[in-house]
C-alpha cells in the first residue's frame, strides 16, 4: 500500500448509503463519500461517514469538499491505495490557493 497525494479540481463528488461502496469487485472501496480530481481522472478516493471516532473529522472533510465543488476551488487529498488499483481511501483533504 502506498500513501499518495493529488491536487486539482473536483470533477465528481458522491455520497451514498453505508455498505453500498464504490467500484468493481476487484477495486471496491467500502466508503460512503467518493471524489475524483481532474488531474487523475481514472482514480477515485473515498472515506467512510460512519458514526465512530472519525465522524467529526470526516464530516469536516465532506463539508470542505462540498464547498470546493460548489466554488470550483483546488483541493489536495492524501490517500492510501493498493498497487494495481485505481480506487483508494482518503484520510486528509485541504483547500489550496
């Protein structure tokens, strides 16, 4: 597994029900929020929105992404991804000027 970073404009932002996830069986991520960025159009990143110890931080990430999407702002995302996969798990999101 590698930790990577990408920066760009959001092209896709989706939130869906717990357990429905994203991606094909061989590249599935068990997340409720999913995003794509213009600089890596084939890659998706996501994170869970579960009622656990990470809920507040992840809700903040989603709020930041919604603002970025609505206002065409640049974001930076740190994410983990397994070799050979296109879908990863985001753990940090930042706005970039």
